[in-house]
């Protein structure tokens, strides 16, 4: 019984990380349709920001050290967002409606950012010491312990999903973003400065990737290739869930995450991965537009 | 109010408009007539800045706007209802209407009088724009344009593909806007009877130029009909 509970928990935990990593991509790829290969590097930036924040707190009294992580979350959002803003203004804005070019260009940007990280922080991975209040876990029974770190990430994902939902569907900014993504010319004709909306939408998506990076520091050491490990998975989550829907991203992440852990538990690591891919391919054969695709007669074009 | 002189517009290499002159005075309802494909829609798009206009001048309230971006023109008080209505399909009717406020800087609230003009909208505020029928979308598009409190309202074929009862309603609304609020309106239309009924002045376009113009009350319907017949 305990093993199964732990399996379910692991599944949810892996899912939460996938969802967190894919959230930003749900905006930049899902809404803006930019194939952004540098998405993983925004995750990396978020992770390094957390590392820097930790280093700053090492100089402060020990009692304050635990607080660094709470500050690192908004800081990683802001720094990744700013880098995203600059990238949109300088590179991506010239590549709208040119998916192949944007794929190549952003891949190049991704390599540049990785090398930059190596130059600044050195090639070896660096460690981020998790704050004391996240050590240990919730003991349910003998041999069944849910680590606080994992629980914290799950909570963080829920908070991020909620705030993104409020931002996109309940705020004036979100209304503008959705209008621009649905019909650029008409949005512009309504008096919306669409270029500015593009820039801050991309910045918000990048910022969420930064938060994912911040959370990943809890699970292991970080290096310049941190983001590359996630890029394929995150695209899979967004595509499987249905491009452009927040619910889809959550569902896609949950499905891939639990399928991953369950199938690996039932078979072995490599066969499990193969089975997950087969599952995804089958699902996409059945629903080519993803699980939660937007269907409307007005989108027939 | 709107003064277009010697306007040229093109898509890629082909010139669509050539030396077009058109004036709309304050409080006037002006109708631009013409067959399919003569450049009427392109003309409206060039006023909004949605196509390239290498030559000519577009003055709005005495101010040259030909080089200004589209959103700036909208904020100057030009509201545009395009031919395909261009309702945001995934946004609710209410959200579509709220976007009308963007031309006013995104502030304020929807003037309730638009619901008096189009009562049907009030009953479907939470429905998605894309789920409305063509006639309802047309009414929503006009209402959305009016939320922006425009100085000039531009309508591209408001009667196209719409059932007669809704055409009548739109005609009634246009007359009401002209009389009650003195709104300046520029309409592109192929339906001559509708145009004659609602407008003060007309222009007829042919192959990217203005071929005829005059006061609607002096219009020779048969002659104009010849220009419009295929």
C-alpha cells in the first residue's frame, strides 16, 4: 500500500515540475506560437539567480538565510522576464510567422546563453543549499515520507497556475494579450499597441520559466545545461495538452508525469520512457490538436 | 473631418489605389460604392494604416496621420468595423465590448446606451463572440466600435450576408446615430438602396479611382446602378 501511495506522490511530484517548466512555454509557444528553443535557458537563468541570491545571504546572519529562497522566486521571475523582454525586442520580433527561422535563431540564442553561463559561473555545476525550513518531510507512516521540498514545488505550481489564470482571463492585461493573439490586425485597430503587448507577453512567459528554474535548485545542483534537459519534455506537455490552453498544459503535464513514473515503476527506466512516447503518439493520433484544443467555428481558417 | 488626397496604396507590388481623393465632413454620413474588387476595402484599410500607403495624405481633424501606427489612429477617434466583423472568437461578448475602451486608453466603463441600440447583446454578454450568428456578430462589431466613443465610424459592407431584419435594424441605428449624436460615418456598400437610405453623400469607386460623387438626394440611381452592375 505504502509503495503505491509513494508512486502516486512521485507521479504528481514529477508532473508538477513538468507543469512548472512548461507554464512559460504555454504562453510563448502556446499563445504566441513562437518555437522558442531558448526556453530552457530561461529556466537556467532562474536557477542561477537563485544561486546568486543564496550567495548574497551567506554574508548575512545565519538566522536570515532561510529567507533567501522566498526572495529568489520573484527575483528569478524578474530577471528571466527582463532577459526575455530584451530577446523579444532584439531577435524574436523580426521572426513572427517564420517558425523555422525562429527555431534556428532561438536555438542559437540558447547556445550563446549557455556559453555565457559557463563563462560567468564556470563549467562545473554549482550547488544551491536549500533553506532549512524545507528539509525533512511529512511522515505519513513507517517508510512513507513526503519531502517538504516536493510538497513546496507542488504548492508553487498551484500558485503559479492560479496567478497565470487570473492574469490571462481576469485582468485587463490578459484581455489585451488574448485579443492580440486571436486577431492582431483587429486588436491594433481597437487601439492596442500590439508590439508592446508582444514584448511583455513574452517577458511574462520567460519569467515563469525563471520561477521553474528557481524551483529546480531544490532538487539538485545546477549547471549551464539545466534547461536543455527539460526543453523536449516541456514542448511535449504543451503540444499534448493542446496549444493555447492553460488547462491543457496542466493536464498534459500531469499525464506525462504520472505515466512516466508509473510505467518506469512497472517496467524499467528505458522501457518506461519508450512506453510514454508510444502513449503520447497514440493520444496525438486520436486528438491531433491536443487534449484540450480550442474548437470553434470561428477558428476554421 | 477626414480629408484624403492623392492616396496610393499597394499590396506587395500591385497598386490597388491610385490618386484617390475623398472628404468626409463632420456630422456627415458618406457612402463609398463600387463593385467587388475595385479597392473599397483597401481604401478603408489604408485609412486605418493596415496596408502600405506610399503616397498621398490622410488628414484627420487637420492632422496628418498617414505615417502613424494603426493603434494611434484608433486612439485619435477612428473606429473601424471590418467586413468580416473580426469579432475576437474566444473572448466573451462582454470582453469584446470592453476592448472598445482600449481606444480611450483602456479606462472607463461601457456606456449603457449601446445596449439600447442593440438590446440583443445584453442578453448574451457571457457567450463567446465566435458562437454568435453573423447578424449578431455584426451588431457586436458596431457596438464595440461605438464603445470607443469614436469621432469617425468606418463600416465595411455592414449589410453583407445578413438577414433583412438585421439590415433594417442596422439602418435604423445608423440614422439614429447621425440624428441624435451627429456622428460622422463612412460606409462602404454595394447595396445601393441601403446606401441611398442612410447617407448624405456618395462616392463611386472603379478600379482604384473615384469615378463619380455627389449628394445622395440628387443621385441618379439608374446611372449609378450601371456603374455597380457586373
